[in-house]
């Protein structure tokens, strides 16, 4: 059995940037090849599904694109680009931009508003900051 090598943290970010450049340059066939290769390398990551959804939207296949955005969100519910793309492409009046990666997402308004306090039994409780 072949052991999978651990991924480098920047590989997925580089994948998203390369896909963005290829789509901006209208090289959709090369982008499709890149994203399909990413599926075999990262089958349990949301990035390939999100990128394929963007590519399918550019090609006019809205229904299949939405399926891939939902698959990306199902793989990682905390992956904000998939949620943003679902909202953008599922809306009649989109406000957000296409999200290739986390850098395209606005800051989460809930971040930093809560912290965890532990009681005497060691149970953590989310407490709203004042």
C-alpha cells in the first residue's frame, strides 16, 4: 500500500492562485486539467470542488457548479469560499465576488466576539465579550 505524502500548507493556496490566473486568462481547458489532478491528490479537501464549481459557472453549467459548491461545503463546513459562492451564485442579486480562497472572503463578523471560559469541572462555555 502506498503511503500518501503529507501535503504542504501552501500547496492548496498555490492551487487556488494558479486556477485564478488560468481562469482570468481564459485558459479553461488547462484549468480543468489542473483541478481534476487536484481531485486525485486532495480527495477530502474542499478546494478542488470549489474551484471546479467556479469553472463550471464560467462554462455556463450552473446546476453542476452548485453541486460542487455544496460538496465543498459538506467536506468542510468552515470553508468560507464554498459558502460565499453558494450564496453568490444562488442569489438573484449577488453582492459578493467569486471566492477562489479565503482571501476573497470578507472577515467573519463573529470572530473575536466570544471566548471560552472553563468552570470548576473543566467544562468550557462560550462567553460573549463585552
